[in-house]
């Protein structure tokens, strides 16, 4: 049981790191290449809703985080 919990914590941290990288690299690229902030968010959403690191958060949380991007 303890090993399973450790594995879940490692996996959560791995996904959090992947999301952080997306926000550091992909999000600025989306903003730079989009017509406006809404199109940038839409482009980022395509990635987020199809990436397991983001999908693990659930639809509502992903939408909340994307709508907060500036």
C-alpha cells in the first residue's frame, strides 16, 4: 500500500511538472502566434484537453486554469 501511495505522489509531481513546462513554453508561444487572447486560450485548450497531464485535473479545473491565463 505504501509503495502505491509513493507511486501516485511521483506521478502527480510528474504531471505537475509537465503542466508547468507547458505554461512556461507553450502558453507564451500560443500568445505570440494568436490573433488575440481568446484564440491563444483556445489553442492552449486544444493541447490541455488532449494531454494526460492536464486531463487528470478534470474538465472544470482545466477550463478554470485556462480562463485565468493572461
